């Protein structure tokens, strides 16, 4: 017995509904995974800088008292003493402060 055109189109429509339902469920899954779960990958607006070496010595900026990894510190020698700063700006401010105190 042959199926009529209506039976064939009915089967095709059922298949399309199933495919659309599967796509919608998948999209909802991806949305939940990326927005709610911490393990989901998120695009970063700002690229991360390379991580400092684990266990690297931390040094204290004498101007702003911030601790920074030795490898990231701005190094300067003042009166024969090596000091480490979080930035060149802190170094400049520290240098001005010392000159004012002298």
C-alpha cells in the first residue's frame, strides 16, 4: 500500500519539528554552560598577561607598599641599595619624595 502525499509531508514535518527541538535544546544547553557555570569558557575582553613563575619571590614596593613578583617589578638602585617598584610611576614618586626629604 502506498502512502499518500499527506502522510509523507506529515512525516517530514514531524522530523523537522524533532530537529528544531534538538537544536533549541542544544542552544539552551550552551547558553547555560557559558553563562552560569564557572567551568564554561568565556571570552575575555582583555588578554591575560603571562602568569608569573609559581613560587617566585615577592618584593614590596617601598612607595605604595604593594607586593609584586620579583620578575614583574621595576628595579632601581638608589644610594647603592636595590629597590623594587610595582611601576615606573611609583619609582618616580618615591624618588621625588626622597629628594623633598633631603
